[in-house]
């Protein structure tokens, strides 16, 4: 391998240039005014080819031999893993035949994945095809959608408490399922951005240094959805149980739910704006609110469990679980705010906290 070293030169006010090796130019027959194509490779290096090279999306096909994936749940998880790592076509084959249990396992996994569909099915074979255009789902759009869905779930909790009935809680599970689908697609896009640098611009990744942080935050947003769904089930038990919560305690649940939603939304805003000052405040306020929620879960719960009545004990457990789930939402909000501070250090957006 011949290596030619060239010094990077400044041309004009903002353009950088590198000269091409003279013998390579002669060999390739390149003349002034000709076009060369620069192809970004996975390791971050550039490959230069004479002429205009049409960008083609590399199609990834994988085959899974079902008979070798005997462990319960492994086949469905393998389908999800191949989706996340960018497979365009997944073919499942079995010499023994696909059992109903295996087919249901695969279909259950595919239903959770946006843009993945079963296009062929036979007793010994199943083909799953991706219909995702990476450019149609930039990562920031997906993250905002994920936050919007989980934020809506918190609004449903607030509405149920305000109206005094559990009817709005029926929509929480549907929103959480959609949030899961957006989460899996977000992870797929981030993995593609990491292994396919040429797609980063289309995927909305303006700096590859952000990818690890994006990956962590989308996971936190997804977990927030999980805890809100559990809180929704707790609230339904509270509202439909045999013992009614006192008005003052119901008011506290409403107050804490509103405060948790506010901190969650502010944390995401600080992340989106890369605002370290707002994020720093949220780290402190989330820590304080989490302690308040943990304390209230014990104090309010003890009011109803002390008498030893089974209905009272059940209510106490539901209240404690509800507030503990809210506390976890607040805890994750603080972590999102910490991530916002970390991202602001990559490309500092302000001189008020100067970094050089």
C-alpha cells in the first residue's frame, strides 16, 4: 500500500483543500475541471474515485436458521436485533417446519417494529422486509415524537386525577405501544448513523459525537413511558378500589403528577436546546422532587395500611407504587438534563460558560 501525505491548505476564508498525488492524477486521466467522488467509509476515512459515483444504498440481507435458535424468546429477540442493526431483509428458514409458537413469536416481534413487515410465509420459511427510508425519519423527529407520546401519557394521568375517573387511562397503553415502536426505530437509525457515516446527514446526525448521548436519551424516554404505564395501572386501582382516597391525598397525587410532568418536559427542552444552565437547574430540582415523592409514598401509604384492612392495604400499596413510579420518571428526567450538560460541552452554545 502506497501512502502519500499531503498538507491541508486554506483556500479563501473557510474552504480547506488537499492536493491530489501527481502520478495518481496522471494514471486516472484526470484533468482540471473534472469531477472526483469522495466516498465516506465506515472507519471515517475517504475513498476517492474518478468521475461521479452514484450513491447506492447498501442492502443488507440476513438468514436465520430457526432450528438453531431453540431457547425460548431468542428468535423474536434475534429478529429485533437484526432490525436494529439495519437488516433490510430477514429470512427465517427451518428444516423441521415453523411451529405455531415460533410463528407467533416472530409476528409479536415484527408488530413492535415500524417499517418491518412479513412479506412471505410458508411452512418452512418466513421473509421479513424493511420498508424504511432512512432519510424519512431523522433522529430528532423521532426523539421529539417519543417525548410527545410519553408527555401525552402524563397528561392522561393528570386528566384522570382532575376529572376524578379512570376513563382517560384507557389510552395510556396504546400510546406506550406506539412509543415502543418509535424507540426501536430510533435505535435502528442511530446504529445506522454509527456504522454508515455516509448516511449521518440524512439521519439528522450533525455530529457523530452526539450518537452515544442520543442513544442513552432515547432509552431514557422509552423507560419513562414504561414507568408511566405502570403508574397508570396503579392510578386505576386507586380510583376503582374499595377504599376511596381522601380529597387532600388525591390533591397531593395531582400536584406531584403535575410537577413530575413539568420537570420531564423541561428536561427534554434543555436537551433539545443544549442549554447547560437550564439543565443544571433541572438536575437539582429533579433530585429534590424525587426525594419528596419517595417520602410521600411512605407517608400517604401509611395512612391507609395502619388499620390492617385488606382494602386499605391494597390502596396503600397502589399509592406507594404510583408515587415511586413518578419518582423514577423524575429521576430519569434528571439524567436527561445531565446528558444535556454533557452535550453542551461537545459544542458549547454560549460564551457565558466558556470552554476552549
